[in-house]
C-alpha cells in the first residue's frame, strides 16, 4: 500500500513538472487544442486616419494596423495621439476609436460555417474614447469600462474613460442601453441620456437633446463618428489611406449622392450649368423656340442582378447612357433609395466604360452576404446628369466556393519600411497555409513563397523584395488540412506599392 502511495506521489510530481514545463500549468492536451484552434476572425479595419494604429494578436508582437486588415478575438488595438480609426464587426456594427485609445476584444460566438469567423460579444475600453454604431440582427454586445459594463443591443453610444483621473462619460445617441455600475446598480439610458463619473464622487445623470449631443461630440472628437469614418474609408479608398485632407471631400461626395437619390431633378438642375440658348430674332425666319434638350435617362440593364456570385471581384456591366462621359458605380449594404439615410456604402469607383470589375482597393465582399449596386451617369466635369439606376442585388457565394480571400495588401498601398503583414480570411480545420507572391498573374517565378500556421504572415524588410510601382499578384491556399475541410482554392489578389500624391 505504501509503495503504491509513493508511486502515485512520484507520478503526480512528474506530471506537474511536465505541465509547468509545457505551458505554465496548462495540461498538454489543452495546450495542443489551443494551438490547433487558431485565431477567431471577428472584425475588419475599415478606416485609419493617421499612421498610429497598432494591433497585437494573441500570438504575436505589435505591428502597424492598416485598412482591410483582420481583427481577431483577444486582439489589442491602440491609436496614438494623431490617429483615429474604425473597425467593423462581422455583423456590420462599427466602432470608432479616438486618438490615444486602447481597446481589447474579449469574447465571441462562433459562426457555424467553415470559416473561423465569430461575432464579438464583449470588448474592454482600457482608456480613451469610442463611438459605436451597433447594427445587424445578431447585435448583443457588452462593453466593459472603468466604472461598469454597458449592455447594448441595436443602438449608438459614446464612451470616454480616463484611468488617470477616473473620469468617465457614457452618452447614448440612439436606442436603449443598460449600464451596470460597479456597485451592481443598473442604469437604463435612452437617446440623449448621459452618465458622468469623477473621482470619489457619485455619478451625475444628464439629459441633452440628441441633435445637440451629437453636435457637441462631433466638436470635441472630430472624425470619430463611425458612420462618417465608414464613408471616408469607402469614398477615399483609392487615395491609399492618406485621407486626412480628403475626408471632407469624401463626406461631401456621400452627401451629394444621397441628395441626388432624394431629389434627383432639383439636384441635377442646381449642379449642372446649362448653356443659355442663342435667340434668333424674328424676321424672315420667324420666331423660333430654342430646342429642348433631351433629358438623360438612368442607366439600364444592370448585370449581375440576382443570382449568386462566385468571385470576390465580380464584373459589373450596364447599357450606355446618351450624353454620359463617365459613370460612378456604388455598392452598398442597403439599396440607395429615397428616404434611406444610411445605406452603408461599401465601394465607389469611377469609369469611362460601361463595365467595371470590383476594384482591388475596395473592401472585401463577404461570403454569403447580399449587396446592392447602382450606376450614376456623369458629364465631363464629373457631375451627375441623371438619377442613380434602380439598384441591382447581388449575393455572394459561400466561402468554400469563393476560396481564401487575401485582405491585405490590396490595391495601391503606401511604401513599407520594417514590416509587411499579409492577411487573409482563415478556414476552420486548416493547420497550415501556403502563400505565393509573383509579378506574374500566373504566379510563375514567385518572388515570395512561404508557409504559415496562422491566417497571416509577418514579413520583415519588404523593401528588399518588393519594388515601387510594380504590380504584384498573390494567393493563399491550404497546405495541411483536416479531412472534413472541402478542397478549396485561393482568390487571386493584387497590390502595388506607390508613393502618395502630394
């Protein structure tokens, strides 16, 4: 009996030492499962104004965040004193991060498909300020701050938290939220309500007109409104992220687009200079009336319209419009129609042709989502000459059909110095990926061929491999996967390193 007891004690000690050695007390099976599970994809960076967004993933160091990069569960995000940014969760909710702000994504709920996608359930505001617009059907979210926990569902709110002074502000701009303070008391806040906390003082509750509250917040935190950031990210996407001075132009273009949709005839009349007709005096020719100018019609025969798309880069076509010198193509999550105040713009591009392939610089279309697109005919000055076409609808195929999508880099990107992050959407059950980059669309003679056990690759000293103004193509494919994962290819992505226009 004593020998058995000694053996059990010795085995227990040995197992304990093994556990400590392998993972600080974590049993080997749990450790292996954690390693195998990979990262849970929860959000995208959709706007960055400045160069100071930093992201730290659970299994990596800090690196610079850029538009179209992925965010994962347990990510930490920080902005410096010169940067404002916005992330979009997978249900369409948007969170604007102010300057000098730190947040951490905590818990999530797995989406049931082959992608390692998750819906964010809670995040922590470590310091700074956020402005959130919660959207979509699956929109339960808890936000932890220094003074309590905010429970939100389909609303718009603002939080400012300064740990050094213990000052906190919670403001609601739309909907209803429940704020559970540290004492356990629940405060229900509606649009226009504010809670103000200061060091060692009871919190104060205020009520302000929503329009006034929005005006004050926009004045105190310019550029933070997530709706505005999302618009800037779309309308200024072709400017490679250097959009500080172009933000006003982007917002103005979005407002003009909605004005055109709401009041097309009055908008066109007020924005296009009409030539004064030459009057012919009466006489032997008699009195002549100036000829009526033919009214431009909407673009017609938009394709695709309905059906399922099997490419991240679909080709849009439409019939030529008489008098049009160019066209503006817009993709949104809600149809552009009269009375729609927030169609959630997704892509905008200009072309002189009657066709357009979804541009590489635009936001990645999500598998399984529905989108709407329309066309606006323009004159030589880029002004609309007719209303937007009746929106067409497109549905994206599932992820297995579309393949692995490269998110960053895409389109024209700014020169990189120390690091370059290749980001792609993950697949559940894939244990290793292969990434190939080439100057050729066929991917022959690659300039880079690497393997990664995660859904991203950190490349050091990119300037030694990639040259400015050269077009590069890249693709990611599964290298090692479980039997349950269907065979799938990767989408062909492209990017070019360019200096910003001054």
